[in-house]
């Protein structure tokens, strides 16, 4: 059976999006990353020396994590308030979003255009009328050393096809990692001992197949990335979130305290992860986010701003500030990042409303500051 080894099992860090996990798993081999590809160490500002301080991650996992940071960030998703496929929130900021949002071609083309990859998509009538052609395209990609992306049924989960035989597809997904209550998935018939799924009847549930067909010159520039991010940061939804936060803080009562805490947790849980990915994407001067020839001054300006505003410890940064908000909601690893039993009592204490206002104000101000810096870079570069 033709099968690709060495594809990163996902998620392998704080990575909440099945789509971007699957995309990073495909991009790692598609862009030629291997265990021998040099890795830039952002904390030390130099190429990896194998010192071991970053733990047990393999070199491929580190490249995978970098690609996850970068591609979620250049899409604009890292600067919003919800995953683009989430139809339950009114606070969407991603272009082409809406109730029928289904990873549109423009979205995929932007990401793969930045990567410098050509691709083919099968969806809608294609997957009904041309299943043999889909199978052939997936098999051809695997034979070329690149897995394929597959979307089955409803829910956000994506599959990464790494093998095929006699009409059956094999590969990886997030089935064993994501909470099924949060990320409903289409379960394959079974998993092999090494964790690969087996899909004998994939044709019956296929919605999308995205197949990498080759390489080309990148068609998306850093300027276009910054313009896209700025459109997200300038979206009116940021103001709507701020207004709703203020309204709910003012309205905290014994009757609604728990429900309010749960709403605050939903709002905070997205940026605490997403803004971290954004900072990680921009911080390293060796990040794949920066195309060759990018000004070193621009790299430093953007990297230092996002680092300071989003992840620099003890700096009113978004990541640490959201952890403080979690503390007021009794949310922690011990509660499974859900609202804990002490949340109602804590929200009703004197001073909690003032603290929440101050902390959320820092989160919103950090986004405005990042937007201002991106705007100035775009203006300076003409």
C-alpha cells in the first residue's frame, strides 16, 4: 500500500483548529521540511543548536508548529474572536464569512498562494460525479510525497490522507485529540495501531478534497497579508464585542452570574490562544511569514510590537491578561478550561466588575495598537 511516513500527528501543541492543523501537516512535506531542515529558534534569536531546552518536540513538529502559527495568522483568523466556521457567534471578522461559510476558494487560494503551491479542489457536484477522479488525484499526490486534505460530513474536523489501496483511504485526523462535544467529527471505520484512520466508505460523506498539484512562485505578498490582517482588526465586530462586554459587566447579578461567566470564558478563550499564534508567527526574524527580501527593520518593528502586545510577560499583554480574566472566572487547567464552581461567587465580589473592565480594556487596546503599527508599515512602504 502506498503510504507516507513521517507526517506530523496533530495537534502537537495549543492548536485549536482542525483545519489549520491539517493544513500544517500537509504543508510540512509540501514545502520540503524534513528532520534535517534548519529551524530558527525565536527565544535565542538563532538557528537551533539542539540544546534540548524546548523539550521533546522533533524538528518536524517544530516546523509544523511554525507553519500553524503562520498560516492561521496570515488568514486573519488569529485576530478575530471565533473560528470562521463557527456560525453560533455574531462576532465574525473573517472575509467571506457567514452562515454558509465553507472554506471558500478565495480563502484557500490566499493561503496556498502565499505558500507558492498550486492546488485543485473537488467539492459540490465534483465529489458526487467524479469520485474516481478524486481518488486518482489523491493517489497521485501521495505518490509525489504530499498528503491530501479531506473534509467529510459536518463539523470542523479535517482528514489528512497519507495512504491509499483498493479504493480505501488511510491517514491522520484529530479524532483522538479534540473533544467530540466541541469538535464533532465523522469517525472512520476504525484506527490502526499506529493511529491512522481507515476510510473504506469515504465517498459517501465526502464534502471537499484539496490536493496539492505542484509548486509555483508565491502569488501573495507580505503587503497583502498585512492588508488582510488590518481589515480583520478594523472590523466593526471588535467594537461590538467591547460593547457587549461592558453591557454584561454592568448587568452581573446573582441570577445571571454563571451564564455571564460562561459567556466571558467563550470570548476570552479564543484570543488567549489565537493572539499567541499571531505573535509567534511575527516574532522570529527567520519566520516563514517574512518573504525573502523583507526589510530587517520591518521584521523587528512588527515582531517587537506583537511580542510586547500579545505575549511579553508582565507587560499587560493579551495572553497574560486573558489568564487574569480566567482567574476571575475560576477557569484553569484544573477545571478543563471550563467555568469552575467558584465563578459565581467571584463575579459577585466587590471590585470584580472594575477588574474585568480594566482587563478587557487592555485586550482591546492591544489589538488597536497592533492595527496602528500595521497601518504605519503599510503607509511607510507606499
